[in-house]
């Protein structure tokens, strides 16, 4: 009976971890993706990226990232998260020197790294096999 | 470095708990599905321990998932014999009244030398001494010897004997083991009086055991052991 209770607790812990990952982690990464997408839309076609709007949105993206990073690192591979972090850090530097190409390249890398998590860790036939 | 040590400690305790929950059978007589599980567990545990970029959760979650799978398989095997047969196989008679069943031996992918080795491990050096030998699902061989090769028992000789009793340690390396008094069913005061009568301090006793028949085995540190019959019967 004691063993059965322990196994039930283990199953509940596993279910909890799965649900937490599916909801929270996906939400965090979706949030990062949405913000990046918005920045791509705003900056597309604009040669000058030194605008208040872009600065503000990049600052918000950075803040959101710092806020979510610790939780994300519990579930996601630290190397992937570090790559994402580096690209986010690059954005501010690119604005300072008005490097449009590098700025948009970084935004696309951020978008794809966040998207990769869904592709790699998501439950799909491709990932199972 | 400290992080690595902490991660190793966490993994160590998780694996320890998982093995404890899987039961004692894991250590001695493993069924095929238990062997598979043990091999996977060992590998799973080392990945997050050595690789800092892999979250600890990536090691712990599969370990716990395997524990649940193992529990489910064990329960199913217990309740459904057919299921057990698929996962663990079934015992096979390799020696019968006609001698070695070569067909059965071949089915098990064993050689005659393997069977001879198992027989020798069981204490029988010739198949002629064996009436039946059964290869169990855990890979061990169980032997029923021929009547002439069976050891003589007290019953065969019509000798009445006292039932054996397990000696329980009362003092070990100078420490009184209070928890063991319940098992010997003798008053603690009686035992303490007996120890006092030996004129030895408890801290100087290497080992003192007592069984339910009142037999005491006693050894003082750095001295010869002695055994004696007492009236401390449980």
C-alpha cells in the first residue's frame, strides 16, 4: 500500500512537470516569439533602427527574457538558452551602431531558437522516433 | 565544481530511492525486464551528472517514468501469468528422467557446457546425480537430485531436533542495539544482568549475540570468542 501511494505521488509529480512544461514554458517562449515577431514587423523596411519605439520594445524583450530565464533553464537545455540569451543581448548593441542587417538577423535567430524548443521538445511523431 | 557535486548527490539519491522502490529482487535475481531497466537507469543517471548543460530534470523525469513503468509491469506480471510469460519467459526443464533435454537447451540458446557449469555451481558435478534441472526465468538453475544423491536429513534418521533460532546481535562494536530486544523476546533487564555477570563493560564487547534457545555467542575486543548456553530463552 505504501509503495502504491509512493508510485501515485511519482505519477502526480510527473504529470505536474508535464503540465507545467506544456503551459508555462510554452507560454514563456511564445511570449518571446510574439515580441520578436513584432520587432521584425516594426523594423522591416526601416533603415533607421534607432527609434524610441524599437529601443522600448527591445528593452521589454530583454526584461521579459531575464524574468523567464531561470525557469526556462530548469526545463530546457542550457546551451540553447545561452544562444538565445546572447542574441537578445546583441540587439541593444546593434541599435547603438544602427546595424540594421545584424539587428534583423539576431531577431530571426531569436525567433527560430524559441521555435526550435517547440520543435525539439514538443510531443510529435518525429520527436518520438 | 560545487554545482557538479550537488547535482551528483541529487542524482545519487534519486537513483537510490528508485532502486529501493523497485524492491530487493533488483539486486539478486533479475528478470529480463528488470535487467533492461537497470542498464538504462545507470546510463540515464550519468548524463545530467556529467553534462552541466543538461538540466537535472532531463535525468530525473525519465528515471521516475521508468520507475512507474516497472511498477506497472510488475503488477501486470503478478496478476496475468500470460503477461509474465511474455516479459520474463517461463521456467524450462533442461534435465529430466531421460537425461539432458537437448531441444530445450538449444531453445534457450545455451550449450551443454553452460548447463554443466550451472550444475556445478549448484553442487552437482555429474548430470547422473540429477533427476530434474529447471532453468528459471532469472537464469539460475534449480536442481532436484536423485534420491541416492539427496543429503540425509534428521527426519530420515528419525532424530528429534530442537528448532534452530536466528542469533540476534545485542551488542556490536561496543554499542548496545536496543532495537533488537523486541526480536529476542527476553526482558532487557535480564540481558543486562547477564552482561554484568560477564564482568565486561559494554564498550569492550566486540559482539554478543543471543538466540531464542538461550545460546550466547560472545567476544570481547582483542580476545577469543566463546559461546555458552544460558537461561535467556525467548
